[in-house]
């Protein structure tokens, strides 16, 4: 007669609080994401915002009268698709993104990001879902594309890759004991994996009949799973599966015919299931039974706001004395609404309803990742929810714990030291000290390394009033060796897709809509490369397919009529020109590379070819002057990089291995000339960065970073003041940012800048063109299909009223020559002077006065609770008398004179 037994949760009802109890001021939230969009830890709420890659953080509880704060932080360079708190450390957050990475973050006590991060490259594409292991410390599973991966976070490596999927993985979930993994995919199959035995599916069944997104959750029985999806007639349905009879679901439940993708939230302690969908106002509560099999709807709640995401609060945060069995956090466009599910009870005051609240999983991991991988299985110890016996969650930091609680009541024994990979002398510490144990913390620290101070750099497209629009006919056929266009602080030059090698010259100081016809510079042959003289903003140099270099003088107030005759033309090469570059320190010195495999150095003042460099065996991809102008570096299609000292020899001084791919490359000097950075392709056509010591190229790269797979060559720009490297390619929508350091790990990844549409290229202005008070460290010009947009790269700082001298060291005056051409050719070397970028009237932040610590006052409610009623009355009266006694204007009766006592007789 068990199946006729009434459920103790059958009267479970949702209770939506008054609007005053809603969490407001959350800002814009995400309206489209594959995940739940919101997660709740023991002390924090994290949710997805309308800014791609940015999450917002706030505390779950705030003191009465305290204003709630929200912190928005850039976690990824693209949309954050899923994220999760570690069950054993409330400050550890894992995030997955469309930028094809999984990242591990540690949140500080003020909800900012600490320096501890781990970045994992997901295999297969955009990350779809991720989940921490329910019992083992430092284990994570993620799904991306057609693959799922199990990660050991303590080592930063993938333990297994589950490639046995016919289409994109839609959902992934650990079993409650952590032994198995269940997945659903777009090929309509439900798969079970035992990753420690095989990376292939151990069981496979036909799932929902519709290929739309489906989700999988494991019930409180390790033999049963629950999936949500759509049937053949597009109705939303739930299916309950039994591993012992996996050919078909043991029971099903049809919900409705709505098109929203269901978000299932399952509570393992009660067997209750919450269902809702993005863009809908209805929330369902169901009870899942496994013995016997049943899916029973308990309630249907219609909320005032449409859901954008859903999350369940941890069981240790519930008001158990109020019979609150679940607390749902509904993320809407403007609020986070806490919805409590309560079982009404007529019970004596202070009586704990133990039948509604069985012991729940604690916050101490039962295993280490390596112990689990070697085959161990253990359950997390249970803790009581009875307030008389409940202790604060051990996954909170010391400042987040509530004091004066009894010892935690553990319903099952603690894991032994043998379950953690450590030396016999090491001891297991509080989970708040690392991921869970001291061993895990040391392992994690060993792979984290330093992080960049520019990691939160944000790229911002300036207001439309600064754009140049109606730009027509931009050339699409500039060679891959060219940047495509060039800029200086006054104007930009853009090749046009018209006959005659025409180049448009646009004034940056004159934004707005361009006329339909523009005066141009006519080269008579297609332009292969072009550059501005860094010391003369009016001189433009172009290289042509006829092997000639043409020098143009642009009028001071801009191009008003078409120019057909250059100031001078140099017949320099017998073949087409690849690249033209000015010397960084000496005036009138120009170098060119050509299809004839030579480099020629020119004195533009005399028009003479003063030096010719040889030794290349194939196409020259790129060349670059050293910062002091003493050396030239090249990379070529023969997979070699070379360093020349032009005034000493026409042969390479050094030579070493370069990029393996034949598709193009760029070379750049970084770290004050100590290293050469090469952006190219590997043998698998994956874009990569390599760093080579300029002292010995034969040693090969000292560091290599793989970026992604894309057909365009990444064009690098290096800011010597900050060490910041910006990379993007023609036709890309993303600018990658790295800080390059002279010591390991050499490349520190920073926040990328994502554009809404592909660009033709990026070029960069001088440091003095940046708005320093806004902490703008780089100003760029973005060439789009028919417009020009300025982009500012800024570092978020709190005290912007001060000059951030740690980010703005003295900068070289790159627009003034340090030498003449004759001085450089005679053997002299000299660099430009440096200037201080501090704006007039601003104080450097290093000299800012230190703020005195503010005095913290004890709330009056606490102060009064410590005194008796008589003491309160006496102190109140004393305070009133003291206030009256301190008045500057005395009462009138204070001036009256009295009479002697005997006069009263």
C-alpha cells in the first residue's frame, strides 16, 4: 500500500514576499544564455549581466539597514554560458564561456577577484555546461561542442575527454555519489559514462524525440535520472530513467506546449523539483518518486515578473523553523525575487520538524581528486539542519562564519587522512584555506602563477560623435604583409578598391559623415603597403606592385584635391614591395622588403639606397626595427627568423627557427629589445605566439601560446610603457590582450575586447593622445566596413582623481627624431627623451594621502540590549540633562535671584 501513502510535501506552497523584500538595483541582466544565469552560494549570489563576459556579485544576506552593493566584473571576453560555486569552498567560482575557456576564480571578502585564476582550454568549442564533483575536491566536468571533459583543478589538466557524442552536448550532470556522469546531446541520445573505466558511454538510450535543448539531473537514487525536454509534438515533458532498465523511461509527465527551455532544479534531500523557463512567469513544483516511480505536480505559481534565470539557495541557509523546505531565487529584468516553499505545520514553538528536514550534505570533501581517480568512492559527511545542533558552513571564510554555535553534528564519519593525497606529515585544514585541503591549496598555487595588473582592462568604443562614417569602397585586397591602413595623431590613410592605387586621407579631427566623393592620392598602381613618417605627420610613404616607393606630402589642413604626382618616387626593387617601415629614432631612414627577397635601407633626404640586406630564401612576412634602431628583425616563409645589424653586415647576425605555418607571420621587439615576439601559425594552422630571446635565436622559442583557429594573421601592437600586447586580425571581431613579462610565465592573459562586427584592422595612436585622467592606457583607431571608430582601452581604478603613476611611467617622445640620417649612418645610436604624462594639477596616486580608518560604531540596538530597563531610563535622562546643560543660551529662570529661607515665613 506504499503507493497510496500521502507525501509529507503534498501541501508545499510557494510564498512570494512583498516587493520590499525583493533584491533591487541589480542592473541589466542576460536575456539569452544556455545556463541558469544565476547561482547562489552560502554567502554570495552571482548572476549574468547584459554585458558579454561580465558577471555581477552581491551578498546573499545584508545587515538590516545596510545598503546592498553589487560588483560587476569582467570574467571572460565573450558570453558566460554557465558558472558554479564549489560545494566545498564558497569563494571558489568556476565559469565557462563562448570564448572556449573554463576559468577558476577566487572571490575576495569584498567580492572582488583575487589574483588566483586558472584558465582551461575547452575542447570542442563554446562551453555549454559545467559542474563540480559532489564528493571529491578539485574535480570539474565541462561540456563543449561534441565533447565533455573531466578536469583535475589541482593540477590544471584534463583527466578524461568524453568524445562519444554524435552531436553537441546539451547538458551534463554527476550522479550523487560522483561515480557516473549523465549527458544529453542534440542527437537525442541520453548517455551514461563511467570515466574511470572508459571514455566511451557505458549505457546509451534514445532520449526526447525533439532535438531542442534538453537537461539531465540525477535523483537522490544513484540508479535514476530525470531529463527535461520536448516530445515529438513539441510538448515539454519530463522523463524518469532507471539504469537497471535503460532501454526506455520508466515514467513520463507532459507539462504544456510552451516553447521555453525548462530549467530543472532538483533537491536531493526532499525529492522536490522546480521547473521554469526563461521568458515565462510560471514556476512548477513537482515531487519525484523512485520507489515506486512517480512524477507528481504539487503546485503551479505565477509570478509578477518573467524569469531570466533560477537558482536554489543552499539548504543550510533555509529558515527550517518556519518549515521552509526550499528557497528559489528568481532572476528577472530588474529584481532577484526570493520565493520560499513552505509546508504549513501546526507545531509548537521552537519545535524542529525533523521529518521535513533530513540530514544534508556538509561542506567537507570526502576525497581528493587523485584519490577519486584511482577508484575510491566516498560520500560527503551529513550534517543536521536542526538549529540546536547546526554549525556554520565550513566552506565559508572566517569572517563569514557565525560565531557562538555548538559543534557541528556529523551524521557520518569524517574522511581519513589517507583519502587526501599528502605526505604523512601534512594535515587536512579547513576548506576555506584552499579548494578544500592544504594539499589542494599548494597544488593550486603551484599552477596559478602571477596575474596581470591589466587583466581587467576594458575596451570602449567612443561616442558616435567621434566616428567617421559613410566611408565607401575600402580595399579588400591589400596583401597579408600589410596592416591595411595607417594612422598618425592627425590623420589616417586608407587604400580604396578603385583603379589607380588610390588612397583616401581622412582627418581624425573632422569626424562625421564623409562626402560621397573624396580627394585621393593616386599611385597609378595597386598599393601593397603604406606608412606615415613618425616625425612628419604630413609625409606619407606608399609601396607599389611596380617595386617603387612614392613619397607624398599632404597639405597641412588636409587633402582638398586629388594628388597625382608624389614629392619623390624611388625605383627601389625589381619586384613588388612587401613592407615599408620608418626608423624609430633617426629621421629620413626607411627600410623596404620586396618579392626579390632583399631588404633595402633608404635615405629619403638624398633618395639613395644606402644599405642592401640579403639572405632570405623565401617570402619575407614581416620586419621590425629594434627599439634603439640598431637592429632589424625579420621572419619569412622559409620558417626562419633573422636579426640584422645593417650598418655592420648585409648578412644576418643571428638566425633561428620561426613559425611552422606558411600562412603569414608578424615579428615585434618586446621587453626593451630583450625578446622577439612572433605571431604566426603552427603546423595545424592554429594561431600562436612565440617568444624568442634576442641574445640567441638558435635556442628556439622560450614560450609559446596557442590562441585559436582562424585564417587571418594576428597583427601585434606592443606598448613599451606597460608591456601590454594587443593582437587582432583583419576580419576578426576580437582583440586579444596579454601582458608580456621578461620572466616566466612571459604571457599573462588579460580581458579581451569583443566587437559587434568584423573590422578591417586596428591601428594605434601615441601615448599622449590617451585621456590619462580616465586611466586610458591605449587609444586605437578601428577601421570598419564603412566607418572609422576610436577605441579607448582603460584600466578600472577607484581613485581616478589621482594620476595613476604605476600605470603611466615616463614615456618616449616618439614623434621627435633623436638622430639625423647622416648621424645614424655614421654609426651613432641615440633614443628620444622621455616625458612625464601626469596632467597638470593631478597628484600621483603614490603620493596620495592615506585615508584614516573610519571608526565603526556599534548599532544602538546592540548597545541597548546589554542594559536593564532602569539603566536605559537613567542614561536617557542623563543624556537629556547633559544636552540642556550644554546649551549656549541659558534658560531665563537661570538668571533669577532667589530670597532667603526666613523670608518665606
